[in-house]
C-alpha cells in the first residue's frame, strides 16, 4: 500500500460561519488541519478586535472536545477601520491578517471597500507593523465580465496599491487565473497566493455543461482550462509563494439550489484526499507537504506544525458523504467527479 506522511496541514482561507452552521462544520476542519485563517464575512462582519475576540470564543466553544485547532483571526477591512485597533489586535497576537473585500465581491461583502483611498491610513499602518493584507482580488463593476474580474483587479487595484505601498505584505487569495499566477511569480517580495482545492480540479465547464450545477459555483468563479492548468503547475511546483487555502464555504442546499444560488463550495471534509490525488497525478506527491504544510506558515511568519498526518492510498475508493447534516440544514460536499483513493489515516 502506498502512503505518505507529512506535517499536519493548515488551511489559509476558511469560512466557518457562525451558530448552528459553525457547529456543524468545524469538526471537518479540525480533524485534518492544525490551523486556519478564518474569514470575517459574517453578518454583521468581524470589523473590530473586539468582534474578532468574541468570534474566536464562539469557534473555540464549538470545537469538538480533544481537538487541537487554532483559528487565526482576521478583520474585515472597511473604509472606517481604525488603524490603532488593528495594531492592538496584531500586538496581542489575536489578529493574523486583515481582509479586503471589494464591495459586492462575494457572500456578505456589501460593507467592503469602495474607495481604496479611504482605507490608506490603515493599509499604511499595516505595512509599517508587518501585518498582511488578504485580498479577494476581483473588481465588481458591472462593465467587467465576471471571468475577467481577477485580471482587471490586478491591473487597476492591486498593482497600483503595491507600487504605492511596497512594504505591504499581500496575500492574493484563491487565485483562479494564469494572470494571477504570473503576477505573483513576477513579484520579488511581499506577494504570495493561496489556491483552493476545487480550482485545481474543476474548470468552468463543471458549472455549465449538461445543466446548471450550483454546487460547482463559487467566487471567484472557476475559469477556462488553461487557467486551471496554470494553478496546478504553481501548486505542485513547490514554489514557496503558493499554498493551500481551501475557501471551503458552506451554504445550506436550499440557498444553493434556487433561482439565485449562493457562491461557495464545501471541501473541508475531503480536501486532503483530493489534494493527494491531484499531486499524485502530477507526479508531485513529494511537494504536497510544501503546498499544504510548509509554505503557508513561512509566509505568515508562524512555526510549522510538529504533528504529522499519514495519507494512505486504498484499493477501494474512500466514501465521503454526499451531504453533511448541520443544525442549519444540509450542506452538499464537493464531488471531484473521480473516485478518491487517498485517505487520511485516523
Ligand atoms: Zn472565501
């Protein structure tokens, strides 16, 4: 039997939601991952260090007994974010990053930033104190095609911002295009990117061919095949600027399967099986640890995990549930459309 042992992975972009949904999904992350960067797009969003401290408390309370899992908290950047509060959050060790959502970019982002000039005081402070900015890298104006939003964001928002503030550390989250990969590779420093599990596996056909398939719809939306190939090459290359951020984003089925379905794909439960499959297919199993367990902590200046996990390749496919049941309702699990044989040994 084939097996591989790696340091316990971390998830550098995760939506845990709140309340009954949080309680229903957290075990799927704490089972395989040691830490995760927790997205702040709740209703209302996590805007201040006080909000983040309270949310962290709710996450820890929902954690299954005996699981060791560290939520790394983020703040939702607004045009009114107080630089002193951000600095206080970093100094206390509570805050790992600040998240920029262009207004309207994804689930619960209407309170995001419209005019980046208004956020400059806090961005300048972050550059000075070394606190990374995580960006949802898409413009949201209606004249830009949804498949071009990432490329246009790089050109019109991100590159000018990085030229204005070269000391600011920026994580381009959930990169979905070759443009994004090439931009990150072109930067000498202070730029890295997270890549999701599902964007390594699906292209936009998954959403649109043979009928509308809402469980493959997420934001940023999956792109053309050549973009997926570029993401695969970056993720499996071992390049320290690329690391795992699942962007696992649960919505209950009634909110996905309707006239205006929500964006988000739920992958926490089977990410490590999917990744082992992807890396094996690309003859890169020896670089899975870099992508899932080493590059992320190096970028965020955190220690790597001492614990290990072992993935084994089983003769029979591993079965994951089609849906998980939560107190908020059923959540459909990402189906990679191929059998999964890799399994995390328990
Ligand atoms: Zn996200």
